[in-house]
């Protein structure tokens, strides 16, 4: 594991900005594909020089809308990554795609370029919901793109957003049942959240958008877990469901707190105990790359306590949880958790122990942020705790 590395490549461009999206995406009328290919290759070379001798386990093209990328750019980046690092057997290479007919027409070329897994942003199977979400495709167009994806890629996953204003339990049950019958081995199912800085946030502040109430959202979440488990795609992370063996290997690197290199505008990375952040605005990224040979705007070491806290936060998102003693040992700490708080959460059936492994329960996943705030207590070696 110590020698393994994941690679994230950010393509920042979109055709339009969705009202719920707070990702680093930018609408541009024209894109110089060659210039961006050269820029991403240069940024990749910088990271590779700092991480020699690693084994590459996954590549993930995120965005933005990386299915707008010229397949030749994807091919060049995949080839360069393989030259920089030896690739694991069966390396997972994922690309996020919007399900428009224009982008679906690129799928065969993207598969030839080396992409072997596609994540489709269907978001809904209902045209009214798609219009509310600001999506440019229709439900029928999305399903047609899914057919094309399944014909071209070994592995396909798609996203759905639920808990929309006015969505009933029966509505969501019917849509999810239909989604589970479409034959993919993985689903990402997200409840709508109002993110700061988005158009939905502005509408909410103006009293023009009322989110679904928390109790109803919790009921929908519990229903989601039951239906996916029954269909053979159990939850393995708070919002992700898969058949055994079909989990996202790339995202598991994040959740298991492995190293990953992040290149491209706004990309984050974590390597050798250091956090890296690239310039978000494409023009600033290119300027930084021209000046410095990379697009990094922030590079900071992570203390053992920061690293342990992050490993705790990420690991408890997973259904199989964490082994607290392993995290403490990994970062040279005496202690990771507040044992009394953990005991309280276990007594209230929000956490559970399975041997030395700590896991959230279904009810605990609904309150994960609160739980983490209660139980985190990472302490350095020989820390002295004073009590009144």
C-alpha cells in the first residue's frame, strides 16, 4: 500500500453550470485542446518527478466535464502516466461523462484511448427533475448514452440525485428500482444539498427553494440502503453502492487515506504527508505553470494529528469502517479516539465494534459529522491530558 498511488486529473470545462454544482467548473465557448494537453502533461511530469518508484493503481478524469476532452488528450495523459509509473495489473481508469449524444459519440474513441470505466452523470430518470437540476439532457437521451457506455466500457456507473423538493418516497422508490434494473455494477446516489455559492443557494436565501425536511430525507436514505442491498449492490460508502468487486478503486484510495497525485486546475493531492492544491481558475493555472513548471498554489505539510483526523473522517464513511489502533500507529500517535464518547455512541447504536474495527451503523451515517466531532481525540506520543 505504501508504494501505491492514485492519479486525479481535473478537466475544468463545462457546456453550462448546473445550479447545484460547487465543483471547479468553468463555461468556455472554445478550448485550445492542444494547449491544455501540453499543460496537463507538464503538470503531470512535475508530480511524477516528486513521486518516483510508485505503483499506479488508478487514474480518474474528473471535472468539469472530461468527456468534452479530445480523446487524444486522454490517451496522451494515460500513456505519460504509464511511462512515469508502473501500472498495477487491471489498473482502473475512470472518466466522468455527461450523457449527451455529442459526448456519447466519443465513447468508442475514449475506450480506445485506454478508459475502462465511465461514470455517467444521469442525475435523474425524470425529465421534470432534470429541468429542475439544470441538466442539458433528457431522460431518454441519458438512457441512450448509458446503452452506448455499456457497449464500450468494461465498467459503468452512474449518479442519481434524490431528496428533491416535493419528491415522495414512492417517486424515489420507483426511480431507484428502475435504476437498479439497468445492469450497472455501481451506483452513486446523492441527496440534494444546498452548497454555498451555487444558484440553488441564492434561490434558497431568497425563499424560492425549500429543501426537503430532514426526517423525510432520512427515510429516503434508509430506503435507498434497503433497496440497493436487496438488489445486490450494498452500500460500501455513505453515497456509493456496488456489487462485490465493483467498488471504485480510485475513491477507495481517498477513503482509506492513501496517496494520490492531483493535477489540473483546482485539483487537490496528498503525497508523502503533504497536501497540494492547484490554482482553480484555468487562466491562473496556466500562468502558474508557465512561471513555475507546475500549477500548485498551495503546498503544506500535514501534521500527524491532522493526518490521523483526516483518516478518521474519511474511513468512517466506509461501511467497513476503520481500525483505530492502525491509524494511531500509522501516524505515531498514542491515541485516536475519545473512548467515553465512542462508548456513548455505541450505546445509542450509532457506532458498533466488530473486533478491533469501528463502524458506523445506518442511523450513525445520518449523523456522521456530529459523531466525528464527538469522538475525535488524536493525541501525540506522551501527551499529557490535564483534568480539572
